[in-house]
């Protein structure tokens, strides 16, 4: 199945908003994980080690399905991100996985 990546940057001074919606975001991610669709998911950190964005790679049938899945994330719904991209990617490394 194709892989799609969400690369997102939080709004400036958006850590409070991120934390307010984090429990719902983690529940959304847990559902995707239980369905075996997540290849990678985690925060992007700033120079001080604070969460400042997200990098998530999921399996989806196509780009539209990936965008729809990411669109259901509470971080997207509540405008945590200043900017984001959803792009198709291809896994090369690690080999054998």
C-alpha cells in the first residue's frame, strides 16, 4: 500500500493549543496504529526540545484518502498547524522491512 507523509509546523506559540488537543490526537493516532496504518508518527522538535510540529507517515489507498485521514486528526480540526504538506513517499530504508 502506498505511503503518505504529513509534515506540519505548529503555529507560533501554539504549544498550549497543541497540549489542549493532544489527548484526542493520541486517540486518533492509536486507532490508526491499531489498524496497522502508521509507519511512523511523532513530534518535530524545536532547538529547545519543545514540540513544534508533526511528522506522520501512514498507509493509504491514495493521496485523497491520506488527506481525508489526516483531516480527521484533532490537530488539523482545531488549527494547531500554521502550515502542513501531505505528500506521497516511498520506503527505501531500512531494507528488509
